[in-house]
C-alpha cells in the first residue's frame, strides 16, 4: 500500500484516498434495510458516501496541518506530504476548503435530510484534533463516534430507520479498531518511548496490558452482539433465520486482525490492512457475499 501511495500525486496522498473505504459504513443501512432495489435511496446513499469521502479528506488535511510537527517524529508519518514539506500550508488549506465546499453541496442538494449528521462529523473531528485526542479512553470513543455518524448518514439521512442492533455492533467494532490502533502505535514506537509520547501525548496514559484488556473486551462484545443480532426474533422476522451463517466470517476476521496486530506489526491502519491482507479481504468478501445471498434469498 505504501508503494502504491508513493505513486500518487502529493495532493491526492494528502487526501488519503485509501481511507475512503471506511465510508462503506454509510452503505450498511442500504444493505440491511433491504433498500438496494429502490433507486432513489440508492442514489442518496451513494451521494452520502461520496460526501463523507470528501468530508473525511478535509478532516485528514486539517489533522495533518495541526499535527505536522509531531508527525515528523513518527517513523512512517514523517513521509506525509505536509510533514515532509512536499505540500505547502496554503495549498493544503485550499484543498481542505474545496473538499468541504463540494461535500456540503452534495449533502444539501442531493442527500436531502439529517444534515446535522454530516455537520456533527465535522464538529467531532475538529474537537478530536484540537483537544479530545489527548484524553485517554475518550480519544478512542471519538474515533468510534465518527463511524457511528457514518452509519446514521446511511440510514437517517436517506430515509432508512437505523437498527439498534446495527448501531450496537458498529460501536463495539469501532471501539476495537480504535484501541487496536493505539496498541499498534505503542508497538511502532516502543524502541523510543519519548518519541512516542511526543508524537501522541495520550500514549503516555496507555500501557500494552491496559490496551490488551480493552481490546479483549471490545472483541468479545463485537462477536457477542453480532451473534445475538443474527439470532434475535426481529432479525429472523426481517432477514430470515440463516444470518448466523455469517458469524464465522466475523470471527475469522477479528482473530486475523488480532494476529496481525501482535505478530505482524499491523493494526495501525485498518483501511490499509483491509486492502492488503488476503485473509482479511477473504473474510470481508465472504461475509458480504453470504449476507447479500441470504438477504436476497439466494440461499
């Protein structure tokens, strides 16, 4: 992935296009709401996804502007366009504004409702970048909040009623990814603790043992909540009684992620891992295809 990124223009690398796959959370409501046959909702869902891609890129540019000095202390992040000096601050500001303008234009002209979700995403991320990322535990909850707002954008904003189970599973999964990210950051900087704390101050409040406990809790809650969701009476009434068949894919994906975190130095960038690790790609593809087949009654 890093090789692929190095081939992109600096301005595009600044937008972090590989991170756009996180915005697939916006489309989950379309899947579980059985709305993929309704062109109007499909169009709004895709528009909401594109808007989130642009909003998230604006947030990444803002984050890199604020953190460029700290990023120069990180072994990988020092190569980012702003930290390395490849992109100037005025250009980055112009790019950020352009992303915001186009995103909000899509939100207000195409998506049509629940505009507060998109504005809340911006507010949460500005607060995270300026202050909340330095508060232990709360920093990860703010990361999770960004994903939860994506789920709401793919449901409330396009006229689909969000499922409480969907929101609960999303919360647990994104907490797991957030704590795994912190664990990976500790792993990456363990040879120079002072440098780690200078790069991200909140790391001085975390220890490997604490993060391992939090990750274990989050993994257990994710698997349990998803499993209970597939077996609940409401789910069976809406989707049929075979959705439990997707649980093994979730289990394998979670366990593989843990393996990569502890044995392969992964976990710092979930989007990169999902695009480069064949086992994770297979788990996600298997889950998606099986879910589609079950929801569409092909199985």
